[in-house]
């Protein structure tokens, strides 16, 4: 049986993925950059500065480090404005029920998000106390698809990777979970998350998830 579940935040527990998209879109419109859903897919689970680098690369734009910092800060300002309105109503379907079941079963939970805004979002959602461990992104040297963030979470929970299930909505995240040696549940579409062991539309099918946890 599995003893721990490690959750990504954006796109798994709440739909902040659309806020990241909207914030980048707004920035790109201001600076005359092209940005679409296809580029956005590559940014999921990827850190802020690396995301900006991907956008600038796609547009063949080169700018100074100070310029990049300015743009990344600006995007974050837009993003923070958007997440300031989050409430517990913004939890994605199935999350509350799943957490309750996991608590009853004594399954430990952690958050492995690349976002520096993760704690703010978890607090606004009212779920921060559900987690035994939240990865501090500042301590992670290599972002997803490197397994470091998930290995850190398993260590933080005190549960070996083999006994953990990781849940992700991004390609980079699924790759990270698999490299960490965990069972991977993808949230989204099977064609983009084909590396996952199981792909679900959301976390609503609690019975299915429990049957994997406790075979
Ligand atoms: C999230 C998002 C990414 C975002 C990153 C950094 O990762 O998926 O799109 O670029 O966090 O966020 P911030 O700019 O708030 O530090 P995850 O791992 O939660 O999906
Ligand atoms: Mg995500």
C-alpha cells in the first residue's frame, strides 16, 4: 500500500493555472510578445524566471538580466492581484472529500509546487493545515522535470518514494514524479500526460484513488 500522497498545487488542487496564463498573457500583450496555449503548456510546473526565458526564446527576444527581473516581477504582480480573490470555493471538485478520506486512512499529504506563492494560495483555500509537509521552493536547486522537489517531499514526510503517489497536471511534473520512482496520477488529458500511470479529469473519483492507495 501507499502511505503518502504528494500534490502539485496549480492545476491540481485549484485552477490557478488559468491565472498564470492570464498574467503571462497580459505581460506579453504589453511588451508585444506572442503567447498562446501551446507555449503556456510548456510553462506548467516551470519556475517563474525559466518560464519567462521560454517565452522570450519563442519570440527570439534577448534582454538584460535586469530587464528580465523587471518583467518577471511584473508578471508576479498581476498574478498576486488575481490570487488575492481566491476563497475556499476555488478548491477543485473532489479535493475536500479526498482529503477527508486520506485523513481517516492515515495517509500523509505534502505539497510540491514550483510556485513561490504556494503558501498564500493554500492559506486562501483554507487547506494549509491538511498538509504534514510543504516543500520550500527556495531550497530546490533543480525544478521539474528533475525529481528533486518530489524526493524532497518524500523525505519531508518520512516516507520512501516507492510508497508515495504524486499528483500533477503538467508534463514536466509527471516526468519528475516518475523519475523519483513514485506512482504518477495525471490530472488533465491523456494525450498530454501520457507518461502518467493513471490520468483523471479531476480528483472526484475518490474510490478509484483509494483503490490504488490500498490495493
Ligand atoms: C506553478 C505553475 C507554473 C509557475 C510556477 C511558478 O507550478 O504551474 O506555471 O510558473 O508555479 O510560480 P510563481 O511565479 O508563483 O512562483 P506548480 O508546480 O504549482 O504547478
Ligand atoms: Mg501544476
